[in-house]
C-alpha cells in the first residue's frame, strides 16, 4: 500500500472549529459507566446496552465522549467539528486527495451526529469531521447538578505517533497551528501541541510507537475541582486510578491530573492554560532536559505515562498496527540511568526527588 | 450631518480577532497608576509622564490598556486586533463605505502598535483596528510576579448605546455574533453580548444614553483572585472603589466584580464564562424581570451601575455628545417603585433583600 | 419574679468545650429537610416524623442541629458541650446559684445526648450543657459524599440581647472570653464575640430586642464552597434565601454568607477566621461607624439582618417575651437618614454604593 | 548517665497551650532569608546579623521561627507556650523531677520572649516553655501584604524518635493527647500525632533514628495557596526544593506540601485538618500497609522523606547523638523490594505508579 501524502496542495482544507468528541471502545460498559458517570460526573445524554453518550456541564452538542462496548479497548474515532456543512465535503475531498481511505455517512456514525466523514489519516488515526449535531441543554447554570470535581468542557486529544515533525506537517496542512513543543539540542522533536480553538491545543503529538491515543482531556473551572477528583478516588479506594499528578504543566501552563479508566484509557483533567487565538501567538519551545517542562514543580513523570497508550481502530474496526519511533524516546533521555534532566540550566546533579532516585 | 449606515453591503468586513486594548484618558496619572499598577497589579510595559501602557500576565502584545493624561476623563479608543495586515485596509474601506469618519496612521496612534485605522463608528464610538503590534514577554509562567488578585487577560469592553438592536445590526455586519441578551415581554432589548473570540463577549451593548463606555473587563483564573482584590481594597481603605459585587452573573455565568478607578471609569474583574466558538452557539435570552439575570444570587444592581459610564472621544479628542434612549431603562423596570423583578416566574412579591427594599 | 444574678461568685463554672448543637423548632419539617439536607447537604444522623438530627461532615458527635416540628418557629436550646460529666453538675449548681430555672435529664432532652441540664439563663436564653453523647462516623474522609458547598463544622451561635455589656459579664462568668466587639465613641457596645474553643466565637451577642437567636453558623473549608451554595440556590430559583453576602467580615476576618431557612431562621456559612486560643489573645474593637466592620468590602448590611431574629423558648416550650434595647441600634446609627458610616476615618460623605443610597 | 523518667508522677505538668516557635540554626543567613522571607513570604519581626525572627500573617506573638546563624544546621529549641507564668515553674519542676537537665532564663533565650525554661527532654529534644512574650501586629487584615502562597499560622512540629510508644507515654504525661497513629498488624507503632490546641497536632512522633526534627509546618487558608508556592518555586527555578507533594494526607486529612530549605531543614505547608478539641475526640489508627495513609491519592513517599531530618542541639548547643530504631522502619515495610502497600485491603499487586515501580 502506498502511504498517503501529508498534504493536499491546491485543495482547501476543512475549517475545523475544535476537537469535538471521542469514540472509545471499552470492554466492560458497566465498569466504564461507574468511572465516567459515577466518579467523574459526566452527564449521560443517551445510553443503551451498547453505548453511553456523555458530555460535561458546559457542552451543548450531543456528546463529547461515546463509550462503545467492544472486544478490544481502543479509540474508534477522534472527531472534530467543522464550521459549515460544506466543510465536511472539503474534508472528504482533502483526505481523498492525500490518498487516505474515507467513509461518508449522511446520518453519522454515532447518535446525535449528522452528515460525517471518517478517514484514516496519514498518521493512521481515525479522524472524523462533522457539522450537523443535535443540540442538548448546556448545563452551565444547573449548579444543583455540579459536583466538587465538575468537568465543564472537552479540552483536547493527545496522540502518540512515531514522527512528530511529520505529524506537524500534516496537521498544519489541515489548519492546525503549533503553540508549544519539546526539542533537544540536536533538533529532535519529542512532542508538539497544536490548536484550532483559542486554547493551547485541540490535539497534541507525543513521540512514540503509534498510532495510539495518549489521552483525552476534560477541563474544570478551578484547580480545587481537580484535587476533589483525587480526594474522591481516595475515598472510593480507587487512588490507583491516579497515574500522574496533580501538578502544574510547564508546557501549556495548565494544572493537570492523569487518571486511567478501567480499560487503561488515559483521561487528563486540565485547567487554566492561556489564550492562543492571535495569528502570531508566540510558540514556546522547551528543552527536553528541562525537568520543569512536563511538571513545573519537577515532580517525576512516571514511566507508564510514557509507555502506555490506547490502540486506535481503522475504518473496519480493526486495531491499527504500530510503527516504532526511530528517534530517541523522551523517557530514555530524561529518566534514570539513560537520561538526565536539570532544574536550572547548567545543573549536573539530580536531587532528592523520587524522579532522581529511579 | 448624515448618519452613517449600519452596514456596508457588498464589502468584506475586517476579520476581527478580539478586543485588544483600550485607550483611556485619565486626569491624574499618579492616582491612576496607583489604582491599576499598585492595587490591581497590571504590568507596566512602558510609561512616561503622559501615558502608562499596561498588560495583564498572559498578554503577549504590547498592552491592553493605555492610560493617557488628559483634561477630561473619557475613553479615547476601543481597539480590536484583526487577523492580517490587509484587514486594516478592509476596516478602513468598510467604515468609509458606511459613511464613517476614519483616520489611518501607518505608525499607529499609540506606542507598540503599527499600522492602524481609527473610526467614529455608526454608534459614535471610537473604534480602532490594527494587526501590527510589538510582542512582549508573556508572563504566564512568571509566578514570582503573580499577586493574590492576579489579572491574566483582557476579556471584553461594554458600551452604552441608546438603541441596542441598532447596535447589534451594525456589529453583526462587522462579524460579531450575539451570545446572550436581555429582553422584556414586548421585545424591548435592554442589553446584548457579542463576541469574536471564543468567549461570551468581546463587547456588549447596554441600553442607555450614549455613546459611553460602560466598562472594561480583565479576567482572573479563579474566583478567589477576585475576592482577593476586594480584600486588598478593604485593607487599603479603598473599599468604596467596589461598586457592585462580587457575584455570579446570570448572563455569561461568569463570576464578577465591578470597581471604579479614580476618574470613575468602571473596571470589571471577571472569570469563568463558557466557550462560544461553535458557529451555532445557542443564544440565551433573559427576561428583564428575572432577578437572577444580572446577579444569579439576586443581589441588587446598584443604581450607579445603571446610570454612570465614561464619555467617549471623537477623532479630534472631543467628548461625543450623548443621545438619549427612547425605550424604558432597565433600572426603571426592575428596581424600586417603578419596577419589579421576580426570583421565580410567577412571583408577585419582593423579598427581604436590599433590592426589594429600595 | 426576681431577675437572676449575672454571676455565681464562689462557684466553679462548668468547663465549656464548645458550642455543640442547636435545637430548632420548625413549622414544616419537609420544607426544612429540603433546605438543610437537599440544599445545604447536612447529613441525617436520625429522623422520624417529628424531628431530624443533622451534622456536617467533620462532626463525630450525634448531631449539631435538631429540627423539631412545632407550632411556632423558634430556638428551643443552644447546647454546649462540657469537658467532663462532672461539669454538668457544675453547670446545674452554677445556674441555680444565679437564680436561674434549671431542668436536669439523665437521658437527655433529645436523642443521642445523655445526662444534660437545661437552663433559662440570665439573658432569657435556653442553654443546655452536656458531656455524654453518642459518637457517629466522622465523614471527613468520605469525599464521595462531599458537595461543592460542603459544610464541615458547626462554628457558632449568635444571640440578640438588649444589653450587650450585661451579657458579656454573665458569659465571662461561665468562662467565655471576648475576642472582638463593636462600640461607638461614647462607649456604647453594639455587639461582642465570645469564645471557648480556639476560634473567634462560640457565641456572639448582638444588641437588640431579645432574647432571640440571630443565627447559627456552619463552616466550610474554602471560600468557593460558600460561593457554590449561592450558585446552587440560584439554580434552584431559591436565591431569595440569600439575605446578605457573600462577603468578608471585618469582625473575625472570616468569609461569610447569610441565608434564611423556610421559617426565616438565619444560617451563616462561614470560613477562615483566626486562632484565638492563647490566654492573652488581643481583643479587637471596631468603631460602629466604620463601614468595613461588618463587611470588609463596605457592602451594605441589609435592614432585615438587623431587625429579624428567631424567638427562643423557655423550658416549658413557650416563646420568651422580648425586652427592648435602651441604647441606640446599630442600624439607626449606620444606615440611611439616621446614620453614617465612613470608609476612611475622617470621611464625611457616603459614596455611590447601595448602602449610601438607602 | 541515668536516663530520665518518662513521667513525673504526683507533679502537675505545665498547661501547654500550643507549639509556639522553633529556633533553627542555619549556616547561611542570607540564603535562609531568601527562602523564608522572599519565597515563603514570612514577615520579619526583627533581624540582625546573627538571627532573623519570623512570623506568619495571623500571629500576634513576636515570632514562630528564629533563624540563627551557626556552624551546624540543627534545631536548637522547640518552644511551647504555656497558659500562665506559673506554668513555667511547673514545667521546670516537672522536667527536673523526671531527671532532665533544665535551664531557666528570666529574660528568655531569644528576643521577644520573657521568662522561659529550656530542657533536654526524655527523648533528647530541646523543649522550651514560656508564657511571657512581646505582642506584635496580627497582620490578618493586612491583605495588601498577602501573597498567593500566604502562610497564616504555625501549625506543628514533627520529631523523629526511635521508640514511638515511649515518646507517647512521655508526651501524654505532659498533657498531649494522641489523635492518630500508624501501626502494623503486630502492634508496631510507626508514627503518632499529638495535640494540645484544637488541631490534629502540635507535634508528631515519627519512628526513626533520633532525636531529630523531621519538620516544622505552617498553614495556609486554602489549597491554592500551597499550589502557588509550588508555582513560584518553579518560576524561580527552585523546584528541587519541593521534596514531596503537594497532596492530601490520609493521616490528618490535611492538604500538604514538603519543601527543603537551603540547609535541608524540612518545612511543611499544611491546610484543613479537623477540630480535635473534644475530650473524647476519636483516635484514628492507620495500617502501615495502607497506601493512602500518608498520601490519600496513593502518590509515593520519597525515600528522603523517611531518611532525612535535622539534628537537634543540647543545652550547650552541641548536636545530640542519635539512637537507632529497633523496630522495622516504615520505609522498609512499604516501599520497594522489602515492602508492600495496598490501595484496597486484600490487594496483592502494586500498580503503575512510580511508587510501585521502585
């Protein structure tokens, strides 16, 4: 099979508004429901024995997350909303021009969504583009439904792909712009953040064997909401769902927490990055050896955060085979015997932190 | 003089990115500096004996507020950033086609800004459009500079104009979209909120004698930041600068505070409205008699908040004469002997609250 | 009938640990349950058709609030815990020596409480003293039960009495100590705060017709918890339950909110006063004309807050007749035509605030 | 030398009010000043070339921390305030009766403190007891001085001692009461928390080679204040001062952060434990294998937190020699190859967390 091109010169890409929903295959719907509804407090727009459609409190489109029962835990689609119905046509044409497989469904692939196109993109990810969507109540003012850890918005996706610069080239072609990245002194790019809406990202590319979904992120209004999720997980004796954090990111400047759902899918809870909507928004490049790049407080990134991610499905619903990364891994160059990170440029010794003791 | 048209059919309006800065004439620069720098903690990008250029912590363009010394306290310009240099041309052509007076300056009207056009818009306001701007350090990560009441962004302007539907027609012509409004049962529109960036507004129209500037709003990350500003004003025995709030808005769902600077210019501190970037973002219409529309907790809107606003200047620097509003005022229909607001639809009596006792 | 003495010289008073519970008569138990349980989130320790026993999340004694169904809304008992069983004997002897009516019940007056004595104190209030109490689960770690407005402790009572210095003399006799008070230039005392535990107060005396209960106060951990209660009341269209605040007290430095239950009983939500446990804790005296004494931000105290309070019952369950205050009322000397408050000492004019416009 | 007794039967111990101040020897006064004043924002009551006297915002006694320049980093005194001047006599007599060395100084050992007695206690720690103290301004209302990470009170000390039950016996003799402890299935006690004021502790005993000072803790009002300290350390490229946390304790239920000063002295920032003032406050015992006992979210305790602590000085200013712990160490039984902790009772496997990967 010929690889698709990374761009479709001469064609107008779809005008992507934002990341809009994730279709996630889970292997135990009841366990997932407990996690996303009972613990995280997402609102059920619709559910049946095969799927649960969920949204956070400020969302007015039908859902931001579909949990679909299936045999293999995986991400079935990363869906983006486009500005007009015509942009679905543009998306279909653009991806076909790149040589990507596409599938168009006038009635959508899932409930609540209308005319959509799904593609296997040049990186192997199942992307969807849609405009038509059922509106539901925006629960922003319904404070009687809010919980201490209230999730209010879908913020972003994060994807694992072997070759980050290649991914950037492709995503810039469809209109994304880079806000931040992590590089080393040789110009190796370890990760990049790209946006459409006015935040640091709608998706990010993390260097590693891919295509895989690294995580989906929901946002809260305040930092204490994120701490409340941790407290509740502790109270439920589910603290082992906490993988990393809470902490302050260097990249994005947001406050964060990473947790793992019953299938191991990773969810980030995220708040307070900055406005990026200006056309000349400054790009921030971080040194991979800067120990504050991923956690501003220098707390260690756990190995599983680097190594684990969710499979993605092709348009036939089969897991996509992984390609390895050729360049060094961020974990190798920063943790333990193979790597070193500094707190201050010029530092040569690790400190007493757990990360320095591995 | 012929009134300008409200639109310029056939012409492409400028692609406005966001509200970007306010030029404010103050009568005592030292007193204003104390207020905006020492108390509110805005960062000085530049200052001399005639003007101070200020920005909040996450801003990367030269300034969001210019305090210029002058004889009469007034707003000299409400400036919007456009997407490309060509959009300045488009703005100039568009406003000229409406019959508005315009003035173009290749080097900008103030420091830090390049090629700009200022106009007297169809509502009598001094609007400016620019693309070129000097970049400065985004202080987001500089936590050693943050204060308990840290302001992080410019959020919006709010303008007083007699005829709100007329204002909406004009602003929709240049690309703004309404997110929320306040109406009565007869269809009288008392106020409307309009946006370009992904928030509830870049500017709002408040019905009343105009053109006047009702306020400029800066945002914080969390609600406690706003409370900290109140606490500090109390500690400095400046609590009489607090005009209204803190409270939760019905409109926008944001948490807010209104304070008044030494010249009486009103500043709002604001946080946590919702995402509005989708093309079909639902419009919320509030009943003017709903006592939770402006304060979700039903706390009273003080009369001065309705009656006071800042003069605006024409392109010669002269205060623009005010036109009265023909329709009823929101204050008259909601407060005291002339008006009534309900907590629950169908309520017929005011309660023990101060608003019910005026 | 002879008035009781204010002290019992030569007798050892009981060693009072803290304010412990309030027995409150309500006229509609279902309506009160909705308010205290569904809205405020207090935990039901026990309930039947006549009474509901409630506690906040960090309490380990059986209850801090008893809602008892009755014909007249009133406070039936303000109960204090004492350090040892013998202190109940001391309390009985001490109040009898003052000439107060007392009633002792080995099995307590309410569920969950053992050997107790109730008294009609020299100010006419129904005080109770007990040591023996049933322990229940302290829910501090049960974060799955926490709500955005989580109440964690009973903080204090506040009582209305005509003669504040007389009340202070009596309460100091039983071991309370003053932490703050409000006076005028002639030495008139308008209110005083007195404590046993290490906070600003276990009870306060507010000058006015009495004996009446001004309010009971529960505390939260953070300020946003209090704001969440307001937001929820708005969402339930119950914002008219908000009487005053939220705001920052001058007295106590705490963040506060006053709400009214379905019978009009006042509840304060309160957080973050200071430690007072040292024997020489400095007393803070506020000028009654200082506009920041009751709200640090200078927001107006609503008249109802001064005028309304709950009746209290005698040991036969009958409402106690009120005695008027001889000295000026705080409301008269501070609000509107009769009064004046300053923001800065020496100020002679009120500002644009609502308080200045009454 | 004969060991002192653990109690002095028949003698009345001093009535201890609270932990009051720590005298800490530091080796670089300028570096310590930067840490405690510039970064943490403690207020300087007095300073000269040999010492700095510091207090947090709500303190009204002269200081809670003395930094004294000296050749060896160590804790010179853990000082407690007593209720009356006579309690200093009682302390002296009590410790002498136990066979402890004591030293009395009518003018105090440090500035701002009057008549005091210092002792080498039965565990080898330098304890001080005083009543007389200079009052200074309580800065609670001085919000213009508050920082995002505002420290408001001294909360507690934490001491390392080999034999925790022995330490408990001694401290209960002088009036402390246990609130929580950590034990294993064989009854080995790893740590205990003891209080005088109405909080979880005024001091704690941590099992290990001692006598050493494990840490001193200051409290903030809210959790975001603690996060702000982390953010600021990151901004100053001092994130390696963060040793452990921020997190939620299981023990005490407080939110916490551990940082290390330039000499390696450990400082905890702490907020929101619970009220313990009732005489029958329930004791909470934690299983040493419960992975949520020290961090409710199951985040790992770093080894240095277990192994490092500050030397203490005897009354001649010489470091006290350490005695080893005979019983197993908490670190050995919980981390890595030698130990195991569970999230849920009955768990047999560690998870993906860093702590499980050591």
